C-alpha cells in the first residue's frame, strides 16, 4: 500500500540547497527524496510539540476554571 503524497514546491537559500545536495550525495539518494524525508521529520516533530503544548494548556485551563 502506498501513501498518497501531496506535491509541494519550496525555494531554498543557496546554502541550504547545497547542504541538501551534500546530504543526498552522501546517502546516495535523490534530492527530492531527501528533502521529503527531512521535511517530514521536522514537520512531525514540530507538529507533535504544538499538540503536546495545546493539550497541556487545555488541561491547565480546565483545572484552573473550577476554582
């Protein structure tokens, strides 16, 4: 079963593009594949952190409203 992938275009500063190219070359992978993997890791990590913070805030507000 393959995942449905949504297309995204990004423009990178030259230095970031060169780092992406370096990583792709070192891993012997396609530039787009490496970019997708890195973007996925960052998005999932930051998204998770936001969800956790929102849940904590929600619990704090709920606990504090009964006083």
